[in-house]
């Protein structure tokens, strides 16, 4: 391959990385190799060859195609920044906020805890209004101290969701197991010259099923946003197979952002990704979008769905019952956590609540969601006996 | 013999009745030329599994298929020691007094039963196309186990040693995305998203897969299905459903779409009651009207 083409591939990989695509050196080598097997004069073939080697997920393909169209038109290196701007911009921006973790670094240096200045509510800062129907806001979360993070980690260990263990088809060695492991029996037998003195036994392993959290972040839920995000972050980093979605007027998948070990960095990522903090809610639509786009991808293998919402729906519960019915059919257990306002003794006046109740396996109202601890205690209570569940009050 | 160019690859696929778009043909060509596994992701019924079958037939290789499921372990996927015969061998050794070497003898190739993965890289057998189907159904531990096989086309069996393919198999992995497959697998493969075909390609597929279908019916079927894919259904119909539906209509001796015919056969196309209820009746009649105009 000619030197300039190789250089261009490297340059292109740089562009992709800055656009947020994970393109490693191995991908670059594969791309250069791929280009030797095709007709370089054919633009479509070059695009496919680069895409198939440098993109590993369908959701990255759109960014790739955009970048390809821009770069291979005129790969003059000087226009890099202009290109990045056109790509919808993931290039570094001056960030007025302190870097994630800076509070903890400061703490570490001074050797003492900051007095918390802030009993203030989280700050909202309205950026732009796309339409009357959708108030798009960004949200800043209070920084967490190291002690708070540690406390959150300890708390989350107590979380034990009902029906949380599921037998898998895999086995592990267990002297009291019900199954006989022939392979292990024979191996131990060999030590005694092929005399099988003991039978090695095994039992099925259990593991928690996948957990999918759908969390409402509309205006009426905003006072719980901080606690819920701490909870979501702690859960996402404590168990495997956790998928997290936020919804207000639209649905955002924040699973990858929450995987960030550092909660502040994770929250910053989440805040930058989610456009509809504290707006209205369209529960029905959000759940329907989830059903269509995500249900089949994340609800496999007996998943539990935890739905966190107050059920106050702006659309007057349009399409909500159908969407809930579909969701209920697609998962193994649907738990609804409802942080009710204080003195609303539970009266399902809202249409949204009435539409949703028939389709949940478990309804868990909480009257004062003040702490992570309260939330975890609530979720860890044993499951109600099936069929004995709260009929719908009329 | 691997095809030399993208065109030849497309021709190879077409010769087996597979109508691939340019992008898919390019990726398949690269997978063959670079001897890299091919990871196909896409909605059910878009012809992912079919590619492996077509490649096997076109390249004259044997097809080794591994259908994945939750909890699949080594003994189901790769190899298993023949325990019963091992036990007999031990007893026999005791009877003849040749116990000295028995520990070694019972872990020889003769006692090793090949499952799909081992069979695909067995140097004593002709070259293979290995289809690892619906990888998303397997659990993560199995994926981790695949890594060695995908990177080096070899398998390490602790009691025996490493078995390496004489001719690297053509490996095709498919996923319906019911779960995200781990990045480590993706990195080792060439990735291709297999999308629903456009109208022209879908008609070509129908011509290849349901020959003898009246041209008018075929155009209307494709128009109807394409319109369905624009609507908000829980499960959109795949190409496999289109073919089934066209065949179903042909069986009923239909020469063109009518609202009644659609209502009667909707279960071939849509597999969820909510979706059927949404489409059946008025919506279907309106859509039939629309495609009738297009086809006329």
C-alpha cells in the first residue's frame, strides 16, 4: 500500500477516536490489510472495508459513515477541527466545572473533609428550548465525598432483590450436590490407579438474572434524581448485566456511562448525554420505545425490570396500558418502585397509575425516599406472595 | 478456492441463490481473504445464518454448525472425553496388568469425542465452514472460551495438548442482539450489520427463493412488507417471513393481494398478537390499496 494511503488511514483512525469511536492499533492494522484485498478505486468498497474492520457495533456505524464522507472527500489535515465541528462535536471543549474527582483530590491533599456548603437543591440550567412540549435541561450533580462513595458501596451490598437468584445450566463442585461429575470422578480416581473411591459431586450454580432499570427523571421526580443516580451507579458497578435507562420525554440508555468507576465522571457523562432532565413525562411513549428498540436486546435470560416512576404522565396515559402489557410479557418480573409524595395516601387518581398497576408483578411505594439506605431496604424486602397482590383500588 | 475479488464473491453467493448487497459481499470477501471470523449482527430473519450455509456449499466445504444456548459448556461445544470407554480401558488394563501407562493411554485421541468446535478445526478432516449461530443466546463464559479459537483457530485441551486447524475454517458468528456480545469477541472479527433489504433486492431474493411466483404478486408482497417495516410494530417481518408469506399466498392460488388474503395469512408474516391486531382489517386494506397502485 502506498505510504500516503497508510498515513491517511492512521489520520482517519485519529478522527474516529476523537469522534468517540474506540479504534485501536489492531483495528488500524486490519484496516490497512483489508485495503490490500479490494479495489481501492471503488469508494463503496473502501468504505465497507474500513467499516468492517474499524467498527464493531451497529450504533457506531452512523458516526463512521459521517466521518468517512467528510474525511475521504478532502483529507487535508488542516481542516481537522472544522471536521470535528461538523461531526456533531465530541472534541474537547473548555469545561467550566471542576474535573471529576477534583474534590476528592483536594481532600486528599488537605487531609480533611470539605464542609459541605451545599444543602441546596441540584442546580438546573435551562439551555435551549426545542419545542413547547419538551423542556431540555442539563443537570449538575453535587460532588460526592470519598466517604459518601464508600458508604454507597457498602449500602449496595445489602441489596437483595426478590427472586434474585436463578439456577443456571452450569455446575460447580459441591460435595453435597445432587449430580455426579464423571470427569472429576475419573480424574481423582486416577490418583489411586483408576480406583474410584469417591464420587465427585456437583450442583447447579445460581447467579442473579440481568437487571434492567427504567428510571423516570421528569420534573415531578427531580428531587429524587440525585439519590436515584447514586443508586443506579452503585448497582451498575456492583452486579454484572445491569442495563440502565432514563426517561422523561425521551428514552436514553446510560448503561455505558454508568460503568465509569468514578461516580462523578459517570454523572458528568450521564448529564451530557441526557437532554431532558426535569421536563415532562411521556411514560407510555418511553416504554413503547423501550419495547421496540431495547426489549429484545436486554431482556433475555430472565431479566428483572425495575421501573422507577411516580406514574404522573403528561400524555394522559395514552398508550401506556398497551406498552406496560408488552413490557410485562417480555420480562420475568416487573417491579414498580413509586416514590409517592408525602401525604398522598395511596390513591391511584392519576390515570397513569391506574393504567400501569394491572401489569406489574410487584408494586413498591415509598413515602419518603430520603436516602440510598431507605431505597435499598425497601427493595430488599421479600416478594409478596403471588396472587395476593393489591387489587386495583377503584 | 477463495474468490479473487468482491465481484467474484458476489457471484459465488448469487450462484447459491443468495442475493447480497455490495457491502455484505465486500465484507464476506474480506473475511475470506484475510482469514478472519465474520461477525454478523442484525434483526432475525435477515439471512445471517444463510450466509454460512451458502458459503459452505459455494466453497465446497463441510458446514459445521453450533447452535448456542444458555449454559452451553465445553462438553457440548468443543469436546468430551468418552468416559465409559475410559473406564473400560482402566478395567482392561487392570485385568492384563498393564496399569503402568494407563493414565496416559486413556487421554489419547481415540477417547476424545469431537463436538462442533473441535470438529471444525480437526486437521484430519476436510476444511470446514464453522457457523456459530445465535451467539447472543450463549452466556458470557462461553464467549471467553471462544476467544482462543477465533484468534488462532486452535483449541487447547489440558489433558491432551493443542489441536490446530490445518486449513483455517471460515468462521461465521451470528447474533440477533438479544444481548450485547462482548467487545473482545467483536475485536477479533470483521463486523457487518445485516439490514432488511430494500425493495429491489427483496424482489430479487423472492425471484431466487420463491421461483414461479407471479410477477405482480411478488411486487405487491414486497411493497406490502416494505410498508410494514416503516410502521411501529413490536417485531418487524424479516426476509424469511416475506418468502414464507409469498409461498403461502402462492399455495392459496392468489395472483394478487386482496385485503381478505392478507387478513387470512397475516400470521405467516407477523408473530405477535398485538402486531396482528394492529394491522388486521382497516390498516391492511389501506396498505393493500397503496401497493396495488404502486404495482399497477
